[in-house]
């Protein structure tokens, strides 16, 4: 890929509010910072002015600390105001964790993309699938040790403890349509890769882009293949989404993402993300030119630091995303194996 001359990002609000704090970042837009119990230790929730009330964009995870932060906000900076609806960008627990709690308590409608809504419902309804032998084989057959494969098989269940469920009805957000919130019209965009049909909102008139997890200032969002769809190509979907966004989002837009600081410089950030994934593909190409490798064997090629089993699961999913993408575009070829053997790939260049 051609190297890009990328302008540095600009951060109009260089200080994040403290956990539980709310600040106005644009007229009628409030930034609500909530803690997360992970190494990524926060999420940005946004409140968008909505005919005298506030639409809630994502909710934070369901744990006591986050509920307490909401209670404090409702009794403090949000006292006397009205919440109008919840808009959820995707099914991950930090985004929809408190949807059930908020919508039930305040009688709020939920707006979400169809795939994200039904996928979240499926995880709750069919949690046994997360323990299935096929899910363990997914890791094992691609070169992860038995011990780790077993521990990863049950890990998905922790998702259920971090979400309060969804209301039984919702309003579908459809890519390409407009969503009116208060005095603004937002164009709805959706993208794959990090999630299945993640929603982003763009107000062209005010150059406000709510990017969710698709474009974040500092971190590269997790792009993983998961056991329920082993042949998925989320990296291909993600790269396409980034290329599409680069065409339609104005370069001087104010990007309000779900993590890190809000920023200006979306084209520059997209170029960096595209180059990052190309570099990772190149590392895999070099390694698999020497000898065929399984996805498990490629984990240390992309992740040199020691990883615990939890991190290994994410790293493996990321590696497989790059492998499946490279298989799709013909940069890798599967190495034929006898039944029972580990699946390996080799560079076709
Ligand atoms: Zn996410």
C-alpha cells in the first residue's frame, strides 16, 4: 500500500470528564464517561438533545459501578430532564449492557440495527451454543492448545452477566436512511468487521460523526473471527467499511467515538488503520512463506508479548481475521491436511 502523509489528529477536548462526569462537547451533545472493568477502562456514552429531552447513544456495561454512575447523573446533571429513547450501536456489552434497565425504568423505545438486535437476542436465548464441542474444535483445529481451547469455550458466557437484556420490540435503523434527533438529521451508516451491523450516525450539516467503535482515535478496534462463523471475513468487511466512510464523512468532522477522546482527523485515522492491517497481513505473508502455519502458530507473529488465555482468545480471533481475509483475496492458500490434523495456510506469493 502507498504510504500516506497523514495529518496528526486534533483533540478539541483534550481532557476526558472523570468517570460518571458529563460535559457538553457540541451544542446539544453531552459526553458521558463511564468506567469499564477491563484494560480498556472506559466507554463514552453520548446524550443528544431530542425535543427538550435527551436521546441516549449506548449505555455502558451492566455492573454496580455503572448503575451507580447513572443514578448519580440522573440525580445530578440530568435531574429534571427527560430521557427520550435509547439508540444502541452494537451488541457488545459495554454498548448495550444497560439497555434493558434504562428502557424498562423510563419506558423508552430502543432503536438498533436489525442484525445487532437479533444477534444479541440469540446469544441470550442460545447460550448453550457457546459451550458446544464445535466451538472448542474451532480453536483446537486451528492450532491452539487443548487447555486454552477448553477455557475459551466457556468464556463467552460472561457476556450474559454484563447485559440486562433488550426490550421485546425495537425500531430498526437502516443504513442510508435519515434519523431525526431533536433538530438534527443524521444519516445512518452501518459497518461490519468489529460487529455485524454496527450503527454510526452522521450529521453532515454540523459535521458530527458518532463513530461508535468503527473509528477510534488511538486503539484499533478488535476485528475477530468467532467460533459461530469460522469462515467469516470480518477484516474484509471492516476495510470496506473504512474505505466507504472515507468517501462520505467530511475530513474536518468532529468524531465522537465510544472510546478514547473525541477528535478531528477522520481521514488520517482511517489511513492509519488501513496501513496497520496491511502491515499485519505482510507479517503473516512473511511467516507463511517459510513454512505453513496454523492460526494458533501465527499468534506470536502478530502479538509478541506474553498473553493470558483470555487475551489469547482475542489475539487468535484477530489473527484468523487476517488469515481469512488473505485467503479470500488469494494471498494465502490452505494447506491440504488429513482428517484430524490442524488447518494450516501458506503464502501463495
Ligand atoms: Zn464494540
